[in-house]
C-alpha cells in the first residue's frame, strides 16, 4: 500500500515537472516572438525613414535642377533684350515692337530630362496701375479728381470696356495715394480697418496686381478679368505704342471704338512706329485726329520699352518650378532683374489672351 502511494506521488511529481517544462517553453517562445516583432518593427522604421529621406533628397535635387533651368531661361531672356538693344542701336532706330528678337511667345525648349516653357511680354504695353500714384488731389471732390487725373479717366474707360464699375478707379487711386490729408481721403484707413480682415491702405505704389484684392470692391473674378490689360511697374514708366493692347488704346479716350483701336494696332506694321508724327497719322486715319497733340496724352507715350517680364515653367523629371521675372533695361542697354515671383500663380497673364502678332524664330 505504501509502495503504491510512493508511485502515485512520483507520477504526480513527474506530471508537474513536465507541465512546468512546457509552461517555461511557451513563455520563452512568446519572448522570442516579441523580440522578433520588435526587431522587425525597428527594421521597418529604419527602411521607411531611409526611403523618405532618399525621396526627400531626390525631390530637392530635382527641384533645384528645375530652378537652375528656370534661371538659365531668365539669363537667356536678359541676353535677348541686350541683343535687341544692340541691334536697335546699330540700326539707329530705338524702338521695341512685337516683331523683334525679344518677343518670345509660349515656346517650349527641350532640355536634358525636362523642358522649359517661356513667355516674354512687354510690361509697358499694358495699363500701369501705379500711374494713379502720380496724381494726388487734396480737394476730395470727385469732379476735381476727374478734371486733374487723366490716368484715372483712362482706368475708368478700361473698367467700362470690361463691364466693371468705373468708380473702382477712384478706390485704387486713394489706395496708392501717399497724401491723405483731407476728410474724404483720410477716412480710407478707418473704412479698411473695419473690414475682415482689417488692414490699412497702401499709400504707395503697388508691387503686385494681387494687391487689388485688398481694395474694397474687387474680387478674384474682376482681377482675373483685368489681368491681360494691367501691370504693376514703377510709375515713371510710359506706354509703348508699339506693343500696347487694343483695350488699353481704347482707354485713352472713350470715343475710340474697338475698330479704331484695331486699326491703330494693325497700322503699326512690321517695323513699328518710331515717333509721335507716325502715330498721329494712324490716329487721324481712325478719325481721332489731334488725340496725341494734347500734353496729357502725349506725355504717356513712348515707342521703346524698359520693363519686360518673363513667365517661365521649368520641368525636370516630373518636378516643376515656376518663375516670373521682371527685367529693367537701362538707357545704356544693361539688363537687370528687379523682381521675381516664385510658384504657380493665377495672376500670370494667360498667353492666349495676349494680342500678339507672333514671335520670330530664335
């Protein structure tokens, strides 16, 4: 009886030992799986971080290369402008028109693993909004403003041809006016400070056409409508009658019809106009004789340009870099960059809306 009891105890001890052995083996297996899972997670994280870092560097290098392509196109435009000046000087005819070398219109250049789209425009062929900053009126009376502000009247005419409120011209004028001493103009800041978001008037020349969106009465749709016909360059600039758009010609006088404006632009010929006498002959043909004999209109007119812009879209391996550059060409023919806008922008003038006669081969 005792012997059987001993055997039973030994059997129980053996079973317990086996259970403990199996239990410990299961825990060890779980530990191994957890360690493997941890190692796998860390390895995956390392691989993912390496991939992201590589992709980030790749995109950065591609964007840098696209940027250099754009800057190369910028230098090319500067060279074209300097070359054009040399040719004009050699021909002793300092004019700028759409048949010259600088007039590059939506040309695609293939480069290594990419391409460059380029559009060059004469900024003095459009209405310069900063002209309104030339005229500061202290009276605060709209009738007086009309009498002493020919450029305000021009902007009124341009707004009217685009089916927009002509009174917006006065709001723009007050926005860029430096002096706001009278009650009518001095309240402008108070009006804008009550808007959402609050802001103050510029009281200086604009630096971008997008600034129009800050002026009460303008919205994105109206700005886009005006885009092909306006520009923002220094107020000292004048209108180049060899590149001016028909809509801007019509702004000179509300009696100029669309047909008259087209007659003037078509009459400029392949070589452009070189002086006020040739222009007056075209104006006389359109029934507007004497339009440029008056001092106000005559003072706005030139036949060569100093301000040009280039819209550049450079692509390298699927990465695109957008650049808009403003050039200034001095009276000695030296070209320098005076402004850049980086990134895609809806405020760039669409190429298909420019009234151009085409561009020469380059």
